[in-house]
């Protein structure tokens, strides 16, 4: 059962193991969606559910499951991320110095594309504290994700940044793609001109 949510309790209090917690969560979920469950009971069930979610997230099985899911996602998305990295970096390098500075003033995160994964691994944690994915498009987020090294588990901010990039990619993927009509317009214009030429 895939579940989300939770807080930061370090010590499980129910004494249940991973499988037992999942079984209990399934039972609670059934009750929560039962129309016959009154509001007061539902409130208590929600509290118990959140506590169990917190415990679940502390289990080795859950942590391993999450890491495996992230690694699978990374493997499946590597070709797309690599292509995006090449495109965005080539586009940046084709700009003038002034144009690059204008881009970096709006999206300072893109400067990380100019650094090697090894240098990023050794970078100070402060380099990652002010980063944001807010202004990035899908290609930029993919390119940055591709350029990130495998950070150590104790590099919390860096790992958090990588996860933010992954979530940004997923968010952007779900958005409708903008239609580009310029190529169609050019084609129609060309056909129109050719048609006129034939009539002359």
C-alpha cells in the first residue's frame, strides 16, 4: 500500500512492524471512507492514521522502498534528462555574456549547469540554501537534475534540492504543453507564396 504524509517522530509507539502497520492503515482507511462513520470517530481515526504514517516512514522497509522508487525513476528518466541538459547548456553557451547575466539574474540555479558533478558534491551547503525550482521549466529542471551527483545521506540540503527538482519535473510533465504555431504558419505562408507563383 502506498501512503503519504507524516511527521518527524523517531520512535514508533504502536510496536507494529512494517506489514502490520500497512494492514492497520488499510483498515483505518476503510473506516474513514465508510459513510456510516460519524464525524467524532472519523477525527480519532485520522489522528491514529497520521501517527501510523509517521511510524511507517521510520521503518527500514519504507525507507528502502522510497530509495528504490527514486532510483527507478532516475534510470527511466536518464535519457530525457541527458537530452535536456545538452540542450539547455548549449543554449546558454550560445548566448552573449550580457544575455547570460540576464538569465542568471532571473534563474541563478542555472549556474549549476556550468559546474561539474564532482565540484557540486564538494560545494558548501550554503550554495544550496537559497535555490528554488519556482522559475524553472521542465527542460531546465531535467538538466539540473542530470548534473547533480549522488549526494551523501548526511547532505540534507543537497538531497532536498535534488528531490525538489524531481518533483518539479513531475509537476511540469503534468501540465498541458504549449502549442507552437510558428512552424505551421511558416509552412502555410510558404505554400501560399508558392501557389501565387504558379498562378503568375
